[in-house]
C-alpha cells in the first residue's frame, strides 16, 4: 500500500512536497519520542516518505523553483527495531 501511495505522490510531483515535508518532520519526531519497541512503524513510514521526496526531487528536478527543503531529513533511516 505504501508503495502505491508513493508512486501516486511521485506522479503528482512538486505540489505534494509541502505535505510530505510536514509528514517527514512529524514522523522524525515520533521516531525520537517513542520508546524503542514502538519505533518500527514510524521508521518504515519515514523511510517511505524520504524515498518519495527523493524520487520527486530526481524526476521533477526542472520543476522545483522555489521549493524550500530546510528542515527536511533525507538521511538514512535505521530499519531494525533494536538498532
């Protein structure tokens, strides 16, 4: 389901970026705030959001004038719950 949503958002392109930015920040905060045993789902969602943003940036690079990505974390997501 997440992959299907990701493909739809990549197709939408730059108009989806502000919403993905908010989701990125919210999920990053959840990963930090939650106890380790409750982080897996937010980590997986955050990984999907990061991949979606990255794909939009690559595929729509000529359409990104005025897009502000300050505060967006596109770094690596730890994927195992015990890491």
